[in-house]
């Protein structure tokens, strides 16, 4: 090998793997990918919501509510990162509702669940971006939950290969 080839190899070693390899490695780990997506995009959605004024007018202390939301996003992301797939499974529902709500805000309808109401508002196209980000979050949460559930079914708690079946000593 020439000296220049050696320097290039050494430089490649110091720089680490290319970004695409790092992303590929991350996507092979559904819980970590879901956690990082949930934290990163979740906080981005909160910032967009606040900056674009997507918070309904009747809300008092919107900044405090969004701050509390960001705090819980970080807690849930940490749990998902550690492999708590049931957290991912539960969050699929609330985040799907949020995506639906943002989509309708973009169309000009604000929908509240408690008490149920659908109110005509000015269409806010930026809400479509939030809806898209929420859909990405839901997909990553679903991947994490599915992977966790599948692993749990293949290797049930207690180390038995009965897939959760109750057995007796006479079997």
C-alpha cells in the first residue's frame, strides 16, 4: 500500500463509520431508535406547537403545560431506550390521537376529547408538519412495541418454552 492509502485508512479509522452506517446500526435496535425518535421529534413538535401558536386560545399557562410535556417525553424516552416495550405500546394510542388532532388542526378543525368538541378554527398548515412528525413517532413506537412483544412471546418470563401456557407436572 502507498503512504497516501495508509493515511486515508488511518483517517477513516479516526473519523469512525459514516453516518449511514451509524443510522443503519441504530435502526437494528428498535427500542433505542424509538427512544431517540420519541425524544427528538417529540421535543421538536412541542417547540413547533409553541412557536407556531397551535395551542388553543382557552389554555392558560401553555408554556408550563408544554414544559411538563417535554419532561415526560424525556422520562418515557429513557424507559423505552432501556427496553420497556409496554411503554411504547401504550404511547402508540396517545400519539396517534395527537397526530389525528394536528392533522385536523391543519384542516381547520380543532378536536378535543374531553369534553368532546369539534371547533372550526383557521386552517394552520404548519400543523400538517406536526402531524407528519407524530406519524413518524407512532411508527417507531410500533416497531419497538412489536419487537418487544415478539421477543417476549418467544422467550416468556420464567425461562419456560411453553409460550405462557400453564402446565402441570403430569404433562
